[in-house]
């Protein structure tokens, strides 16, 4: 077997995602044949080389595992928690699943819904990388009734944490009024990026805080019959569908925009880009100054 990059070896073995594997290498925690490796481009042969992480021999996974979990509220989407709160790994462990798997992306402590856990680091990296734009749909219950303008705002993108969100698909699906007179709205929101508490912050930015948030699909994967706290293995057909969507052509990243408006497109100044007329590379065309006495030609 030809040498393979260490990041891929570690992710394939279920040790960590490729990005996390790069961190392990940079921290000097990976060795090949008893020699610590620090360069990210380093390669090895997983069949013949002695590859270790923190002194433990890396063994290729016997088989890759793919689980779909309906995460209930009150669980952390990580392998371990310093605060000793229950994790999604604890749910699998209670049912005898001891394989080294980790969650693909995250759902925060208060959120519910579908979460994929796998030992396939390569697929996990593709599913979570924003350039691939794998859509995730959320059923979001918010306080009040967002009007058309507010719905359009979060669909086009809002600024959170100093950066504008990518375009999303947003629909009002139901308006709910309680006997006490409290009014809430059910929204369907599909996003293609995974920033920290993104959907909650998007809704807060338009003045309609989230009451309940539930992820209902990840790319082509959905399962309305899976109850909170339950999980199942993905079928080979579902894994193939995930691979297909993850390997599809990357989405074109939306340009970063400021609060005051869109950033001019690349190539501005090479032709008209707005009804106001052409823009030069240094900015809008300026009105020529009137010549001063010093600029006027002398007579005689």
C-alpha cells in the first residue's frame, strides 16, 4: 500500500476527524515508528508502520459504524464533557455500543433532533465542512409571529458575531395561540453552514427568540418515527446517499457583507455594476474638481 497522509489514517481509524487529527499532529501527540511527527503533510503506511497517538497504537477500524440518533434535550453533542453532563455517547453506551464513534456536527444542550455519529472521519469532515453546503432542516418554534420582512431578513442573511450568515430557506408553517393568549410561530429553516447556536441567534436577531428547536433532517436523511433518545444504524443506501451529497460540487460561498450592504463583486471597476454608473478599483467615480487659479494656464 502506498503511504497515506496521517490525517486520513487517523480519521479512517476513527480516532478523530481530519481537522482534529491535524491538531493532534501539531501538538506533537502523533508518532510514526517511535518518532514524533509535527508536519501535517507527513505520510505513513497503516499496514506496516507503527502509528501511535498519545503512545497508543492506532489500529484500523474493523468496520465503520454509522448511527442516526434523535438527541433529546439535556445531552451534550460530544464524546465527553468537563462539567460531567450526559453526552450522546452515554446514550449509545447504555445499549452496549462501545465503538469509537463521534458526533458529526453538534446540537446544543437545549436542542433536540437528528444527529449522525460515526467512526468514518472522512465522511464526517465532508458533511461538516461549509464548502460542501450539506443542508440541515430545523423545525423552530419562536415567540410571536415574524412578518414577511423579518422572514426575508433571516433568509437573505443576518449579521451574528460580526459575520453575515449564508442564505437560508425559511418558511412559516403554523401559527399557534395558547389559551393564555400567547402566540408562537412554527418555522422551517434550512441552513447550509454550522456556526455556534446559529439558528437561535438568527431568530433572536429579528426579535423572535426560540422556544423550541428540533433538527428534522440532515441532507437526505430523515426519520419521523425515531423517538427522542432512540437511535439506529444507517442503512448502506443511506450511507451511499450521504456520500453522494457530501461529495457533490462545493457550493459557492456567499460573499461577506457588511451591515450597510453587499460587498462589491470581484472585478469591480471593469464595467458598470450599478445604476449609478461605473466604479473604479479605488471606489466610486468622483466629480472632477474645478480648476483653481494655480491650475489655470498663464497668458502670454
